[in-house]
C-alpha cells in the first residue's frame, strides 16, 4: 500500500485536506471446472485506488 496526503490552510477558519492511497493485492489464481464448457485457468491481478477530500470550516 502506498499513499500520501496534503493539507492547505488559506485562512484561520478554512482548511482543505487531500489524501490518496493505492492498494496492491496479491495475484489470485483461478482453476474452475465446468461440466459443459471445460476448465477455466488463469490469474487475477487486482489493485484499488482511494481518494479523499475534506473541507474544514471552523466557526
């Protein structure tokens, strides 16, 4: 997993936060037999991206 974030405060009462994360998953094999179509063999390669944005206003 890799990620980073940043915060920006343009005034005493307002701030903006941003964060990003990329998640790596292990490859997953597939070996599925079917009575009508034969056998499916292979592997899945997966990952996920997450982005978060937050605006804060203090009053």
